[in-house]
């Protein structure tokens, strides 16, 4: 077998192996994506209910009483420092997922000078190490499926630090899952919270004359931290769904490319093999003709 | 005579929607004591405490849970129980719950914040033991 044909055959084998691997990874990503989506949908019921209750309470809490919560206001002695949590993935091979997040982070750094940087995900941590940017806190406790309790602990730290006046604001940069076709790296202001809006024009509606226990102001004060926690939990969930979807798409593209490459290599191989056969035949015919003479 | 009219009830936790069914009665551990909810109950928004949640379903059966804080909303004859934790009472083992309570009582909290959290944890563990024994 001529060297060229052998080389092409070797490449065909390698590409075939790559195709098998990427196809397996695509199937794993699909299964994980479905599991993450189920989880995110299950968590949405809680988030939706909390938002509904906060909205009902916002209607009932009149005047500045509702806005008196420290989670809704910037600290009095502004330090100019903000906290930023960046949610990246622990694994690669997920297309532009991490690159989009990093682009959003770089945009954020242009707008804010004094940033307390916290990172979740090995890829983000490796990037900041590579560019020489100090990561103040690296959250390595989050695996592929962070629990509400784990996220709650982080949210509690942010709320305590924010109320203590350590930061003027807390942001999260994550990948929002908008639809199957669209995921977007976004910066979400976690704290201070946007004041909750009522469902209507602020008037207490007839059907919603609630019996409150304790008083609505107290209930709202209890609910606001829960809202912060659920928002952060939702960020984690959406990031995970988006990551698996990106990986699924990237692996499908890789599998398709490998398939195309294999086809093209097959043609090259057949051509090279045919040309080797033709050369061999002409040599035999030439040799036989020389013997006849 | 107790009412047999049904109303919708949903029980949600951060991880899942535990229940979404028609019920006839709910006994809920509010922050200031147990409350009962029936069909056409007045709208209310109540903070949940730790304790035993009993839901009497439309088919005559009952479901019992340990709930660990949250909120209850009754509106338009729909009861929403939003809680951090909803564990079926049958899944709680009394001896394990008691051991957990003993461990918590023997543990010391130093700072004010820690003490507050510790007190809450003890309160929660006590309620868990009570639910486990009462079931």
C-alpha cells in the first residue's frame, strides 16, 4: 500500500474515532440538558409563586414602608466597590458559552473600576489566572447540579456584606436561557433589589383584601431575602441549562463536521487507491511489453 | 359537619412542585400556631412556621408533611404553600430526628448571628421530632 493511501486511511480512522466521541458527548449533553431543564422548570413554580406574593404585598404596603428594607437601597456611605459573581462552566467543549460570559465580564470591568470578583466554574477561574486578574473568591463547591441550600449560603453572604456596607451593589453575570434558539450572557443586578412592583396600579383590589399575619411590612421584609435567593438560584439553573444546550449544539456541529471530513477523506482514499492500482497496472503492462520485445 | 367541598392546593419547594391537587381541608403550621383552611376561606397571606402540614385530599386520603418555614397564600379559593422544605412525615425517622436534636442542643453557638441560627435550627429539629412521633 503506497504511503499516501496509508496516511489517508489513518486519518479516516482518527476522524471516525472523533466522530464517535463527539456523538457520544452530544447524547450525554442532550440527556443532561433535559434533566437540567426539568430541574429549572420545577424551580420556576417556586420562583413564580414568590414573585406573585411579593407583588401582592407591594400592593398592600403603602408609602415608603416597603422601600425601607436595606436590600432595596444603596448603602448610605457608598464605597464605590461592587461585587461581581461570574458563572462559568467547569468543563469545556461547549462552543462560545464561556467566551460570551467573558466578553460580558470585560464589558463590566470597563464600567466598574473597583470590583470584588467571585467566580464559579473552572473555566472562568483559569481565564482570570491566565490574564493575571485576581479572583477574590473562587466557588469550587458548585458541581453540575448546585442545590438551593448551597446557593442560599452564597446569597446570604452577599446580603450580609451588602447590608454591612461592604459593597454598593452586587451583580451576577450568567447566561440567561431565553429560548432554545437564544441564550444571552447578561449582568443581573442582584442587590440593591429593584423595588417590587404591584400587579395593578397600586390600588388594593377587592378580591385581594388579605388577612396578613404578621403585618405586610414584616412579611415583605421576610420575603425580600427569599426573592434574592430564588433569583440567584434561577441564575444558576439557567446557566446550567444554557451550558448543556451549548455543548449539545457544539457537539452536533463537531459530529457533522467529522462526518463530512470522513466522506471527503473516503473520496481522497478511493482516488489515491485507484491511482496506485492504475500505476501498478501500467507498470505490469509496460514490463510485459518489454519482455515480448 | 365538616365541609366536603374541594379547592385547589399547591405545595412548592425550591426544588420541585410537591403537590398540586384538589383538597377538602388543610391544617397548616403558621408562625403563630396551627391554622385550618377550608373551601372558600378568606384571602390570607401568612408566614409559615416549622411543623406538621396535613392535607385532606378529595379522595378521602390524607397526606402529612414536615414543612420548614415559608409562606401560605389563599386567594380565589386556591391555596399555595411555598416552603423551603416539605418532607413526607412517613420518611422522617424518630430516632434520627431525636439524635439530630440532641446534637444541636449540645452544640454551642458563639456570636449573636450564630445563636439566632442555632435557635432556629433547634426549633426546626424539635418540630421534626414532633412530626415524626405524631405520625
